[in-house]
C-alpha cells in the first residue's frame, strides 16, 4: 500500500497520513458564503480540495466528504461586527435572503460542475442546523466557557490555553485592533461571537421603536435572546454532528487559519475536551497585482468572466494544477492564455493516441509497460499533492516510446486525480497536430483555388480516417 504524505498546518510539518478509522476518511471542507459569486481565488481552494479527495480515493480510501453552505452569520468583519453578508446581498439585489442564498448556491454548484470538481458526499446549510448550534452553545455554557454582552454571546478564549497554536498567535504582543476591531465589552481581543443578537441585549423586534426596514430577515429565538449564530459556530456544529467528535481532515484557504479555523478549534475543544481535527490542510492565495484576489479588494474575477472570454474552465483547472497548492499563484490573462494553449495541446496529443485494447479497458489497468510512469505519478501526488510533478509525468509518458494504447490507458488512470477530462474527446473530433497542419494546408489550397492539391490532401486525410465536409461559407467540418 502506497503512503500518502500531507502537510499539517497544526504541526507545521509534512507527515504520513494515517486515518483514524482504517481505510475510511472523514473530510470537512469550508464551503461558500452564498451572497455573491465565487471568484477564481475561492475556486482555486475548491480545486485543491478536490485533488486531495481524488488522491485519497486513488489510494483506495473511502472518503466521506462534508461541505457547508454558509447562508447566515458571516459578518463583513472578522471582529463580529458589521452587516451579515447575506442580509447585505439581499439589500443589494432587492431580494430576500433566502432567494439570494438559493441563487448563489446554484451558481456555485454550476462552477463545481464546470471545473469537474466532485460534489461533496453531504451538503450542509447552516440554517438547517440552528437547533444543533444552540445546543452546542448550551454545552459550552455549562462548562463556563461563554459570557454575554449587549450584542451577543461570546467564547472566552482565555479559558483555552492552546488557542494560539494553529495560527502561532502572539497573544501577549497582540493589541486590540490589530487583528480585530475594538469591542470594549469583550474580555479578550480574541474572544469571538457564538450568537449575535438582532437587537441590543437580545430583545425582540419592537415595531414601535424600530424601523421595520432594518429588521433582519434571518433570526431565531434562543435562551440568550433573538438573533443568529456566529459563522465559526456553524462549521463546528455541523462537522461534529455529521463526522463525529474526532475526524481526519479539515480544509480551507490560508485566510481561515488565524481567525475562522482557530475559533473552530477552540469551540471543538470546548465541547469535546480534546483535539477534534487530526489534520488541518490549507491552500494558498491566488494573487493579482501582488495582492490576494478577494471581493473585499474589488479585484475578483468569476468563472463566467473566463467563459465570456472563450476560456475553457478546465484550462483554469489546468492552470491551477501547474502550481503547488501551498504556493501563491499569480493570476494574469497572459498566464491563463498560455494555460489554455497548453491544455489544448495536451488534449490534441492524447486524442492522437490509440484507444486502449478491450482487455485493458475492461480491466481498468494501465498494463505492465506503463507501470514505471504510474509509479512516478503516484509518488508525485502522494507527496503532499504535488500536481506540477504529476503533470511532468504526463508529458514524460506522452514523449516516451511506449505503445500508444497503453499510454492512453495510463493517462486515463492519471486523470482520476487530475480531473481534466482528458479522455472525453474522440479522435475523429479532436485531431493531432499533424492532421491539423494538413487541414490548414488544404484550406489554403482551396482559398488559392488549387483544387488538385486540396483533393490530394483530402485523400491523405481520409487514409487516416479523417473525413472533411466543406461548407458553403468556405469553412469545414470534421466528420
């Protein structure tokens, strides 16, 4: 059995991955806050998480993958201040928060489909687990870990000695306002909201005193007052509910380390009294003009923008795989165009290969002749998801003198991890570079009215199984 090595943010080292329960892996990945479209930086994280899942499955693990949908509680500030992003989105578009959540959830799922990202085994909406979140807080309350202020219920981080470990925080040197905004009622700068009140001190809406237009659309009754759960709480409540008090892997972007995941870890400890997550795995930023791509920066680009420019979403996936998930990746249109060209060339090269023999196709095995490349590929992906090295193995195989059909079958195996749909193209529809050159020469001959040469090239193409249908507008179709 091959060994898989992953970098654990908690330990700051790369170690052999060993699941808690045999060949079963429980995986939690932080999903989108559905108030707007996901941008390319967000989608880079989901691609890395998809590769992680595919690598684990490639190695024979059965993965239970849970992803949340944040449809309430994610405020515009990490300091538990500002407007709820869903409420803000509803005002922006003149819709209800429920309509906003549903629309952008479906848009996100379309992005996953376009990028060939596997959907999670289980989807969890935060609003479907309000009761579980309230129960979670009550258990923390019984253990003396929370306190109430005029605007909500907070977790007392001073009660958790190991709080700084995940992000390597320097609490003594940290002044309030450097990481979070000032809230004078908080006992410690790092304390965070478990439940936010809709109105001061948790009271109910009073139409005689309050402007009805400012009333929240999402709020629930709780033992502490009318309000809504904190963003960090939902992930802890749902992951523990569905995966148990201890589970294998929790993923997200590096921007989640210092606040969101640090707070999740504290909550989990408060409930279970132990380390709930064995592996914390984080992907780096997609950067543009030396800054991270983010909605708050106003520099975000969506997948639809790429599609409108004629970029295949899988070319973006290919672009992402060319960099290691723990290294920053600089976005530029020139780099993306180069990735599109590289992806197209890869498709053409593979399309020119012979299909696997029926025996190999049925067995699903690449054959003895390609075991060396399969071993190199496995070694690369099992070394902390080294996709650049894995793509290099693909090129090495294509340039080798191994039998054409076995090359293709081996690449089909590789694509179980890469997810680039490398075998979706039929040979007669996506032609090799040699055939493409002949077609261009024939088009030039036709334009020059050299029909004798055009007919000669047509005959050469037909001998290779390529039939050309000339169109009235001067174009052609490959039959």
